[in-house]
């Protein structure tokens, strides 16, 4: 136990202490700037940074997330300060923390993740624009207005009356911030905001510039307990809930994002919300800004190597020590430099990466509407507008109906309707169905998970009209029988039916998530093999889906292809040819060999299959499919040596001698790295030639009634290549290009 404790302390000294110093250097200037943007005393930003580090860090559910004053809440705070005053705003922060604490206790944190990230990103981008516009006036020597529109309107006049020294210190700060981000990593270890403010303060002091200094008078000594806000209690409740929900959502989304940056313990979101609630209660009581998880400081913490919550707690301790021992240095910072820092932060909040992310999911309208509404109407109104649009788009996606039509050679029209059929999709549904010509034979597949009465009436009335006009409609439902139940007058299901998960029958047993498990058997009984267990799984999952097809095929088989391939367990004819039951008449043997007519040793099984396929079943195509790394061809290439003490295999491989002779004729007797696969391809060509030794096959080929096709399956790349017969003048490369690119 002593060793574990010692190791823990060494890890803290090695990783968390240096990381806490980096975060401390980032937190001080950002906290001052956010307090300035919020219209609060500058000391309130430092108080929130201390409380966010110590309290939220100790009680929260994330090991490396850093909490403190957040720029995203500055618009709410500045409005509250103007409306109720600073002490009442602190009480609203305290009450908001109590709301977060209750929500965390009742495990409501996951509900915050239902908020669309497009709304959050749009809100933060709008806050960044508003902060940048308002603080740009301060950089130019003026004062900010109450709204973003007013700041934009007043900007030309502000530019016309530039104030020399104030503008110079602001531009100097922004220049340092921009340049610092382009320097080597070793230099950037010192945070850019700290360097920019230090350079601005030193330059202004050295040259005696006429700038506005930061005022910290009564910042820490003039504390008074918060007071209850006066006014309409409905609006006060809304303000409390707004601060609680915005700060909570930002903290929880930040926790989720930070979890993806490190490999440690995942965040407990309910505990994180509880910790944020206690931190906001303490911050409000002490006169600090609202506290939330902050992505900039959290990212800096992770990148600096933090391992545990000690880094977050220590960063709060360093901020406290700095405020008490060196707070006087803050008065050296020009106010215009802090404003320039806020302009830079505001511009960075408009993150193009977020726009690209929401664009990939079709949520750009939500982002844009949220951004515009927050700027023009206000934070609460903008968030509500974004959430409303996100809900409408989600509803539209959930009720979107797709109708696909495909005709076949027999003149039947196959129509597939997919989606959730509700009254919202009826206009599109009826439009598509009415375009079907009268008298057409229609196969209607309903690939749906829900159907309300309006959608049923639309389909049913169209069906009756279509059949009355001489057409036919055959309806097949791929999920629950919504249409059939509604037509019979039975009670409909109250909820959507979950789509059936397709059986991944092509996966090997070892790779399946739910592999078939053998049933329990008596101790003295035979063990059930995977084949039997797989048959049980087939009966349970697959048989109900394919039973209609096999019912049709039960009368007789009418395959169009004879498929001759190797017995290798990795070759699945139906998989690599995308064929189904009844399509392929399959022959499998070692090496996909076709014995020449009259060859020894005699083998009638392959010949019998060829005769039956061509003369009874009337197939149109015979395909010979080889594959890479064929063991049979390796045996042929070794002259039978690899067949070892398997006399039956040695005799069978003699049918590959003609393939070896053709290989030597084209390649010479030299062996190279790819010789085996070349022989595998040549073997396919030779078996196509062997097929022509049978008179009936040759006659049908010459008459154009039968086609011979060669395929080569490359197991490593899972690709199928066409191989031309030896008599063809086309090269293998040309055929490979056609099959792999889909050219006709």
C-alpha cells in the first residue's frame, strides 16, 4: 500500500503539477477577459476560476476536465447584470447551481446529450461574434453597445475616430497572439494569452502610452452576500433555469469531448453535473461568475500530460495564490489589451471544423439559424429557435418516405416503399403511386416500420382504384404486417416495429458476435457440433425469411448456370456472385478440375454433372472458378510431391498435368514469387478447354447456346477477376479491368 501511495505521489509530481501550471497560465488571462465581457467585476472571473478548479475539480466526474468562467455564458451574465445588478446575478448563479445539483442527484445528466451539437456550436459561434464586435469598440478606444447590431452599426464611426495609443496596444496584443501560434512547439509551451498581455503591459509602461488600466479596487475586499433579484418571478425562474441548463450542457458536452482526448477513466456525467452544481453554488455565494467545463483549458490540461484531478485542483490553488499575492500585477494590464484578447477568442469561437461536422449530417441550417437568431434576438431565443428547427428536421427524417420503382422484362413493375408511413408522407406517397400506369401488374414491397391510418387509406384506396382499372397489386410486407392488420380491421401496434437485423451468415462462426452455441446435452450423450447448432440458428432466424422463396423452388429447379469451383472452404459461390437459391448448379472438387474426355484416372461425377446441367437443366453458362493460393495447384506445381502419402489425391491431381504443361509453355520452367497464382489462372483456362472435349458442350458453344466463363477469386483482396479462355485474343488485364470497374 505504501508503494502504491508513493507511486501516486510521484505520478502527480511528474505529470499533474506541470500540467496545472500550464492551465493556470492559460486560466488567469482568460478569466479576466471573460469577466470583462460579462460586465462583472474582474475579480469575479478569478473567483470562478478558483472555485471551478478546486470545487468542481474535486467533486466532478471527469478526471482531467477543467472548469471555470465560460465565454459561452457571458451574454447571459451581462444581460442579468444590466437587469438585476451584480449581487442579484450572484444569487441567480447560486440558485442555478442548486438546480444542477438536484438534476445530478436524479441522474438527469444524459438528457443534456439530447441537445443537438449543431445548436451548441451555433450558439457558441454567435457568442463569439457578439463578443468580438463588442470588444472591438474597446480596442478602438470607444465603448461597446447593448446589441450586436448596434455594435455593427456604430463600427464605421468608431473606425473614423481612432485613439492612437489604445488602438496600438490592442493591435499589438492581437499581433502577438497570431504570431505566437505559428512559433515552434517548444516556444508555444508558454500560453499565448499570457505572453500577449505581458508584452502589451510592458510596452505600454515602457513608452508611457495613454491607456486604460484594469481596476481591481474592492475586488476581493468588498464582498457581500448575494441578494434576491427583484422583479417578475417568472422571468427570474427562467433566468435561473437558463444559466443552469446552458452551463450544465456545456460542461457535459465538454466532458464527452475530453473523454476522447485521453485514455484514462471515462467521465461520470451525473457526478460531473453534481460537482458543477456545488461549484456554482459556492461561486455565486463568493461573488464569482457562473462555472462550467471549458474546452480550451481542458484541452491544454490533457496536452500538458495531466493524469488525475490533482492537476485541475492545483490550477485553482495557483490562481488563488496569484490573486492574493500578486493581484497588483493585474492593474498593469491595459484594458484595451484584455479587449483585444476577447476579440481574438471571439473569432476563434467561430470554428470552421464544427461547420464541416454538421454539414456531413445535414445540420447546417440548424447551425445557421441558431447563430443568426442568437445575434439578432438573444441567447435564449436563438437556442429555442435552433432546437425547434433541429426537432423539425429530425421529424422530417423520421417520417421521410422513399418510393423506388423498377420494371422487369415480363412487364411487371416492382415498387418498394420504405420509411415510416405517417400522414406527413401521404402527399409524396399518393403522388408517386398515381404515376403508375393503369393496368400495370405491380409487386408492392412495404419496407416500413410504422403505418398510421392516413397512410393506410392512401395505399388501400390506390390499390382498389388500380385493380378496378384492370391492374394487379401484390403486397409483400418485409416487417410486421401493418397493411394486412389494418385491412382486416385488427388493432394496430402502438409503436414502431424494430427493423430485423440481417443475419450475417457470410461471417465465419469465430467472427460472429452471436455465434451459434451448442445445446446442453447429457454427460454421456454425444456433443452437439457447430453445424447442428448453426442449423438451429438457421431455423430460428433465417428460415422464416427465405421460406416463401423455397416454397416456390420446391416444385423444380431451373438454374441458369453450372458453377465448377474448388472445394476450398474460403470459396462461397453464392457470396462472390451475389446469387441466391436456385441460381447456381454447383460442382466442387479439389482444384476445380474438369477431367478431359477419356482421360485416366476416370471420373464420372464431374462428367455426370456437366451432362445433367447442359442436357436436362438447360443451363446457359458454365463457369470455372479458381482462386489464389490453391493447394491443389501447389501440389501440381511440385509434381505430386506435396500430395505426400495421399494416393487418391495424387491420382486426382494428374488431371492438372495439362494445366502444368500450358503453364510451362507460357512461363517457361522458371519459378518466381507469383508462379502459383499464375498457374491457378492458367488452370482455369485449361479447364475451359477441357470442357470443349465433350461433344455436346462443344456443339452448344459453337451454336451460341452455351457460354464458357472463367473466374479467379483473389482471397486476400476479396476481388473476383474474369479470366479469358485460351482461344480468346483478349488479355487477362482487359477482362480484369472490366470486372473490377463495372464496365460493360
